[in-house]
C-alpha cells in the first residue's frame, strides 16, 4: 500500500481543504496549500493525471498562436511561468527548439517576425535562446520549403509534472487519495460534509472540510450536481488527439506546421525512437472518459505533416495514439480553436457558509500561478496568512544546480557507471535527484531485479508503487513513464502478472 494513499481514520477534527480532482490544477493547489500550513486532502476518482493532464502535447509554452487572438496577458503569464518551471523541474522539463517552415500563402513573413519578436520579449528570455530566421534545406522537409524560423519553448513529461506536485504536497502533510471518488458534498453551515468512495473496495468515508475546491477539469461542470454549489461560469469541451509514429527525423528539434484551416500541428521528437504529432481541436459533448481519436483525426494529422515532409506518413504507420478533453472557459467564440486557454477561479464565500472554489480552464504551463492565486483566495478565509512560496521551490527530483541537466547527467553516469548511458539517461530524466532513492543499495544491473524489457526493471516498478501511487500496468507504462512504447505486449503481460503476484 502506498504510504500516502490511505485516509487517516484517526482524524477527528475537520480538515481545512478538500480538493476534488487529481490533475495538474488539483495537484498544484494541494502542494501550494500544504506548503502554507493548511491541512489538505485531495481525492481523484481514477489515477493521478488519468484525464486531460496526461493527454497534452507535452509542452511548457507561451502559446505562440494565441497572439493572433490578442491573448497577450495569457501569453506573457505563460512565458514567465515557462522559465519558472524549467528552473524548478529541469529533469522532466527541457528546452526545445521549434522549426517553423514559412508558407507565404498562410501567413506573411512580417507577421511571423512580429509574432516571434513579441514572443521573445513578452516574458523575457533568460534560460532559452531567442528566435531567428533560418534557411532550410533537405530532409525531412520537401524541397519547396527554403525559408523558416526557429524559436524556443520547453518539453515536459506531463503526467509526471502532476505526480511530482502530489509528491511534494504529501511531503508537506497533504493526504493524496487516488482512486477515491467524491460522491456527494453538502454544505452544513461552516463545514462541507463530503462522502468519498474507495474505487477498489467500495468503502465509503465521511470527511468534514472547512473549504472545498472543484478542480475536476472537464468534469468540473458535471460535478456541480453532486456538490450543490453555485456557479456563474460554463465550460466548453474540446477534444485534442495525437498520434505517435516511428522517428521521422534524426535531430532533436521539433517542427510547427501551419495548416490551411488556420490551426497548427507539431511534430516533436518523442521517447528517442518516435515522433509525436498533434493536435486536433474538436468540439466535444460526451463523457470525457470516453474520448478516443477518430479515423478522421488520424487522417488529418497525417495530412498535416505530409504537406511539409518529403516522406509521407500514413495511418498504418501509427504505433500509438491518445485523445484528451480540454476544459475551456466558454467565451462564446464561434470557433473552438479561438476559445481562450486562460482560466477563471470562481470563489464563493457567503457569510456563515463553508466556501467553495471552482477552477475552470487553464493549461499545464500556468498551473503553478493558478494554484498560487487559488490559495491566495482560500488561505486567508481559513486564517492562514503565509504568502505564496512555490516560485522558487524545486519539485521533487529537480534539485539540479542552475537547472543544468547536462552536468547532472554526467554526474549520474560517473556515480553509477554500471547503468550504461541509456539507463542512466532514463533515470536522470525521469526521476532527477530522486534516482538516489530508486537505486539505493543497488550496485549492479542484477540488483535491479526482474527485467520486463527495454529500460524497465523491478526496482523502478517498486519505486513507483511506493512513492508515486502507481497500482496498475497502465499507470506505470503510460503515465509515470512511456515504457509501453518500448517493451511491447510481452513485457506488459509480464508486468501485469508480476503486479498481481508480488506488488505490496
């Protein structure tokens, strides 16, 4: 049993804050609140990051295309946060340069130059290089693309960003309850009376809380039927889908491709041997849990890269795909692609009644500042006056001097020469300084235990179960890591069997 998993049955007094939703916003709020001295319980009906927060394009970015919709405030906020997050989690976040081939018929060069100038200067560049014009030649692009631009953003392991926030929240006293669903919440004067159900056993537990946060992402609106809380905002759901194919180019830069419909599509190096292509943006009305990529979306993404790459990509080349539903703050835009990616925090604190905060919208890049603003509203109402603290606080594993991952990796290779370069890179990039705990007491490859294929060994599985709330093969292979792309069905079957027989 994960040491952070169980609800403390010995607690007799109300907790300060109950957070519903284990995505990036819920985990970020839990971390910030726990660090300010609040007693916190976070419940998530599935695995952490099981929804939208593991189905992104996996970028920490300002949102270059948002400039066309005059979202200057959002872009500036995101660009500032981009550098904050890179400093504080240099193991799971890394700089990435994007090549933008110029297509005169879609956007004139002066417009792109102006956009990139604003992008470079709205948030300030300290850790990343500025944009520039470049000449393009040869593969993988078609010969007609001679000119282009290069600019900087960052790549992130999105689900791990969620888990690290939850880990830090737990270290600071929060209770993290994955696979625990809120089935009802009723305000009884100054307290919320909340019913939680354990998805594994069906057991129901009553919890009293002084304040409630609805951070259920795309389920935030439907949750209102259970918590009977007022709201003035509405959500608009958009499905974004991605495909993964075998590596399409040898270098480490990504591509951003303009499309005739006004959208953009990325082609990004992924997991050493693959290329990630995405995303679509389609109005969605069903249950977010049922979102799946369609054949039409696969064809759209293949066509998008085939406009630019000399070697065509076909649906048959897709080795993995995923889809997620973005909860967008409805601003009445006619086109879902034009709907703002900013967020709203709706705070209700009527006299004599327990307060509630609804979190609507948002994106990975702005989660930390969203969480800080949320706790700025909540903490004073609960008698906690400590200021925000997360801007300069590294996430677990991120204690890397000057955010210099290259030097950190060299130190790991020197300290653990028996790992070899591939495994050292995987552990360093995935766990940062936390790899010391994973490798504690181990001195040879044999000490890592059962080998499931690729870079997945028993030692890592045990670490994920003990420290990161992992319970199933899917948790391990597709959220905490992407080992699922490398070990195949045989390895996945071995892991599933091992978990059934040996996991604590």
